[in-house]
């Protein structure tokens, strides 16, 4: 496991998933699962459907900016370059 994953897992709501860290957010009726992958140093956003089980990947442009800002803050606090949040895959 990487130091980056350990550091994110210490942040509020983040969970260690081995080679990735995951956090869930809900706001304005939408639910998201956000994942940081250490091997590729990238962030993926997933919108969680109403059933709570199904998630689909979404583009950053569809994610509310306050949520994206929060993710960048968490990355910075964990010692990860916040610019990776905006990387195109």
C-alpha cells in the first residue's frame, strides 16, 4: 500500500481499498463515489444510482465544483498534488 493511500484513509470519510482510496458524498440529491488510484495517480468520479448499488463513471464537468474543491483539499492534506484531480484519462 502506498503512503498516499494511508494519508487519504486518515481523512474524514476516506477508506483504504488497497491500491486506491474511496470516499462517498451526497448532496443536492446526487450521490457520488470518488476514488483516488495510487498506481495511475488519478481521481475518478462515479454517480451512484438511487438503488445505492449501481454506479456509473461521470465526467468532471458534471460534478459540482464544491465537491471537486473538497477532493482537491483532501488530496493536498494527504500530500498528493491536487492537480491530479483534473487529469484527463
